[in-house]
């Protein structure tokens, strides 16, 4: 089935919406009834046809509009895309990885012809048709990471691995959950995770770091993370807190179903071949409570999870203010029945 | 399957120095080889008369060549079989299985200067490294120690390409690397990389530490060969089975032969990936790795099955 791209917005009138198919393919992050902070890594293997995991780099009905939103953010704040000078090989690695994966998964939408170093890239949904020399940045309108991530949904960080840790040395970050690339760039793994409550005491980051440093070529891994956002806004950066922070006070029992969105992040981790750096795509999926309520299992599960979340986590994820309203909205869906494990909608 | 593999055909074998053969692999399906970073190695699986062997070898071909991979193998006299198998039983046209590239010896992206120190067959990872450093205009020098010129694979080619950036220390000509002199003169921001037999690595690192070098500026690659030894049995608690480790087999190989996947990266006792918990034993753990600390060795709670063995009545591990 050909993909139909929405024409929608993530700001002002917030016309973003999910089709029924898009709801069913949502990567619902709550696999059991209670909340636990854990970094549950699994192999990033292809999932069921039609799911968000079917292809390693997912493209969905929001693609064109998300890319439009990214261009707006970059126009206002070019610092959302930065790369330290030693990351050029990793930038080309990233361009190659995204182009080859998209062309393989979506031959109707993307084509890549390679003739030695002369590459011809066609991005049909965005109307791009470029020929360039791989490795020669003067043949592209932007540096390679910026060029390709203006054409790829989600945020992207490239981390370099040296001195037994990981360094946030490049990124395209325009739809982040309240963190700042400009603040974190050049930081190491422990520094940029410093704000997360509890996890340090649990030793979770030591284990995660060790695990990530051993991610190997050809064996990407993934995990889900989530937060909540009022209005379907992609750019919830600290830089723009003044724009979205006040939204939190606009939620009422009447409008919460359409205003409050679960924001799931599908994070994957890829060892890059030339640079030995790690590419870390963070793909966001937004869904309103009203849409969640169309899948009875999810609404019920979410009610249970939100009940068990520690206050510090609710605070960190920025929804403590609206937690009770969300619980009230979801409570009617929780009739005490037993739910199957996993995030499948059934 | 935790270790995806690539099926390749041996398309060329060349003798590149005394006891050293170079093998060229191309994909059987005609596709291109994954791009790799200099310093990466692959694990080559060998079917040695029904016995599975898996040995790590550094990639030495050009990282920009995606049509083939090359490795070089030194025939080790007291080899338990891996290098002997490669030298004697592998022919052009044979099909083999290799892993994706694994990089445990990467170049340091922000180094100001790279000093590469090779001992014998340890030259191989430096070939792609030098190519990349040279192309990107970075400062480097190679110090290549060898027993004799006959055993110095690729030396003349390297001298031709990189001129005075290459120096050779040849044992039987009385040459010897003066590590202290080499390291004392290096400016701040220099990183050293050593790929050589363990005693040489220890020597270089020892001098560097004495001179106050930071650990993060020292890089090494060594693949210890799993030593042969008395056969023994090992109980695998989680899998509920027992494996027999033959004289010329590693514990890791015998566990794999039983169809149980164990995570590994180097298969040479260095990376720590195969670390396995020892539940119970009556006898002596023969630690051969360079990953576990002395305290861990004494505690008898861990074993690295890629190189370490056991002597005694019974051993049970967590796998
Ligand atoms: S696999 Fe590296 S230590 Fe065993």
C-alpha cells in the first residue's frame, strides 16, 4: 500500500493526527503493569510487517511534515545541528547508513545509485534529486550529517568512543524531550546522563555504558524510552521552554484526551564502520490519550503504569502536574482484568 | 544468532614472508564487504575435521576496498591447530565463514600524533591505520620489530610508501627498539598503539607508565592463542548439560559446539566479553587471560572461556 503523507503541524494549530493504522503500529512502551526504570536493550531485529519495527529505519505518514518542522527549528536556531571537527568520518558513515537503509526498505520512495564515489540520491517524498561525491563535502549543500538528517525522522546523536567512555560529539536535535545538544555537546556519557534520578544509584548507567561500548557492526540494538507532552509538539527543547512549558497549565478534564500525548522514543544504537563511532537515532512517536483509548489494552495498561510511577520520575518526565488528570481519564478503562505481557495492541 | 556471519570464498593465497600467508576473501553472494575501521578484526570459523575452530585475525586490507578482505596468518609452530589449518588445509576456491568486523583497536579520534609499534605479525592492523592516517594528513610513525628481514612482511612496501615514517628494528641485525628514547621525546597529545606479543606490550606499557603516560593514551591489541592442555569436563548449569573440552580445543569452542551461544569479541583473553561466572569447582582454574584482575583470579568466581582451562575433578559454570 502506498504511503500517504499527512500535511500537518507540530506547532500553532497542532493539526498533527494519527490514522487508525498509525495507532495500531504505535510502539507502545509499557510491556507490563508496573513501572521500572531499566535500560532494556534488545537486538534491533526486523519486527512484524506493519509494525514500527518492520524496517531498521522507520518512515511513516508523518515524514514530510516532521521534516518541515525540523527545517523551521533549524532556521530559528542553527545550533540544533552541530558536529565537532573529528566527526567527519562519522558524518559520512551516518549518511551512508541512512541512505542505504531507506533505499532498501522503501524502494518506491528512495533510491540510491552508487558508481564508485559518485552517488545519486533520490528522495521522492521531499522532491530531492542530488548527485554528489561521497567523501567530498563540497558537493553537498550541507555537511553530510545535516544533509541526511534533514531527510530523516527523529533526532540523531553521534557519539565517539575513546578513553573507555562515549562522547556526545555530533548531533541533529530538533525534537528532543527537554535536553539540549548545545549544552551536552562534547560531554561524556556519565555527564550527559547526570540529571536522570535514581538510575545512578542503581548502577544502571555503568552497565549501559559497558553494553553500548560493545555494540558491534551488523548488530544494532534498541530500547524504548517515553515521556509525556502537552500538545503534539516535537520541539520541547529547554531553549524553547517558554513556548511549551506554559502549555502544561492548559490541561483540563475536558481536553486532556486530545491535549496530553504519550511520547515514545525508539532509540537504536549502531556501530559505524569507518569511524568506529556509535550512531544513536532517537525516533519520537506521539499519540494522544484519545487515540490510546481506542486500544483497550493500552489504556488499561497505562492506567496501571502511571499509578506505580515514583514521584521523582514523574517530575523528571515533566508530567507530575497532570498525572492525576491522566489517571482520572484512564481509570474507566481499567476494569481489573488480566493483560497480556508486551506492547502489542491485541 | 548473536554473531551474524558472512560466507566468503578464498580468492587468493600468497606467501608474504617466511611462515606468513596472506588470504583474500570475497563474498560468495557477490555483495560488497562491510566497510570497516582500521584496527578491526574478523573471526574466521574453520571446520577442522568436524571440529569447529574460530580464530581472530586483524583486517589488513584497504578500508576503502569493499570488494574483498585480507588477513595474514603466521604459522605458529606449537599451534593447537588454527594457524596450521589455515596454512595447510585452506586452498583458493574454498568457502569459509567469517564474522562482521569487530573493532577493539580503534584510532583515537582526537590524538595529535600516533606512534604505532608492531612486533612481527602484529604489523597487520597498522596497514589500514597508516593508510587512513596518511590520507587524512595526520602525524604518525611506525616502529616495526622483527626477528629477521625474511620474516618482516610488507616492510619494503611500507618503506616505499611512507619513507622515513617507517623504521625497522631487526633482531638478527642487532636492531632493538629503544622504547625509553622513543617515548620520552613524544609531545603531549601523542597516543601509542602496540600490536605485538604480550612481553613486548608489557615492556612498552611499563616504560610508558614509568614516564607518567596516561592510560588513555596507551592502546594495545593482542590475541592470545588458547593454549592446549589436559582434557576436562565442564558442567553448564543453566543449559543443564556437560561439555568435554579436548586437548586442542578451548572451553569456548566446546560450549559453542554444544550449540550454546556465548558472547565474545576478541577470543583472545583481552576484551572481557566472554566473562563467565564459576559456580563451583574442585581443582584448579588455569587462567590464561589478561582481563581478570589478580584478585578475581584468586577468588575463583570467574573464568574467560576463550583462553582459560581447568584441571581437576569438576567444574560448573553459570552458562
Ligand atoms: S572473548 Fe575476549 S576475553 Fe574472551
